[in-house]
C-alpha cells in the first residue's frame, strides 16, 4: 500500500558509521575501503528526499560496526527513546554497518517499546562504489519509517524488510547479504510501495524496564561464546570463573549437540555459578529441546543468545 496521508511526516536519521558511510580510493574497490567516513547528513544528500517528509539528523557514533560496544548501544538506545517520546516525531532511521547489524537490531528489539518505526539500514558497498547500494537502502528505509502503520524495530536492505529479532547476515560480500531465516521477511519495498508479508513486530512487555536497567548499569555482565567442534576441549570453559566470566553461550553442532569434553567442562562451571546456554552453529533452524539435557537451550543464534543472556543477568543483578 502507498503512503496516502497528506500530513507531513517527521523522521529522525541517526548515524553510527559503517560501510554505508565508507569511502575507497577507487570506485571499483568494494572491499578495501575505510568504514565510517561520511556524516549522516552527507548520506541523506545522496537520495531524493520526499516532499511530504521532513528530517532531523544526529551522529550518535562513527565506527566500523565490527567494533560495536555496549556503551555505544546505550547511547543509541537512549537517543532512540528520546526521539520516540517526542510527539512530533513519526519514525527513526539508523544507518549502521552490516557486520553487527543483527546484534544491534536484536538488542534494540529487546529494549525499545517502539510504537513507531525504528528502521535500521546499511550497505555492503562503500559510498564511493560505482554501483553503491547504500542510497537505495536509505531511501527504502525512509519510506518504511514514514508509513503510518509501521512500528517496531526492523531492518531494511535490498528492498526487503526484516524483523529486528530475526535478521542475520549470511553472506560475506553480496548486496543481498541479509536474511530472516525460517521466519521469512516482514515485507518488501517495491517502487516506493509496501507489500507486507506478516505483522509488524511487537516489543517484549518488559522492554522499558530492561532499557532503564541497561542505561543505569555501571558495568555489564561478561558473556562469551564458545563453539563445539571435532576434538573440542573444555579448557577455555573451565577458565571462565577465574576470568570473571558470568555466562557462556555454546554454539553446538546440529540440534545443539556438544562434544563430550566440552559439555563436561560446561556442566562443571555451571555448577560453579556460570550461566550456560546452548544454541547451534547451523545457519538455519533452531535447537529443539533435548530431553535429559542439563544445559538450557535457546532458539536464538549464538550472538543473539549472548545479548539475551547479558540482559537476563543484568536484570537479576
């Protein structure tokens, strides 16, 4: 359906850096570039801005998303909450790198009670590329954020709208690197029009309380990810208590199976107070409950399970 309201929409665009703001010496260079070189205002200047939409911009961070931190997330979530609380603001667009996009999107999905759209977008090619993908992604994100019926945390790239909870990066360099896995996309932006495939996402009931705790935290629980594999040992797991690690997410094989040596070590540290969760290293599907397992399983990917466990431990602190 097409945006039909004649009331001007007001969108805030928050910049965090990433490839979408990256530059290279050559227009043919798609990999040897420097991320986070252009301001969010510069990115907006590359697209045709809709007459029915007005903009505010804010540069929250300027970094390669591989270097994302909880402290940047705290600032980003705080600024999102500030703008969402403004009655004159209709939606938010966030420019972001693809490497940790799925983690930021999941985090925001867990801590923002977003009754308005919060739309993350990105690029796989720098702004100087001959066939850059950033401007179209940004234009589609603006279209999505300006829709009256849109709400929740979503990601827009390659004409596809993904739920912030489901999105994942599944290719190293293609422009359509993002997927929603088994859940499937929320919808599509086709020539400036929305085709919705499933309902807009809803925030968890305790999102506001979790955000308040996250913003107020003086430090964050330390949670690490380990992978099960052939000839895995439990040495790193056994070191967790002495290293001050509060939780471990293990990326198991297949349906969350864990090498016996690693599993024994995980059970040992679990008995010493380290929280352990089991995910899968498989790109698709999720861990089904295993009868008799003494390690709690999660349907989330390892990186998302880590965030969920950090938030869980933070709320228990």
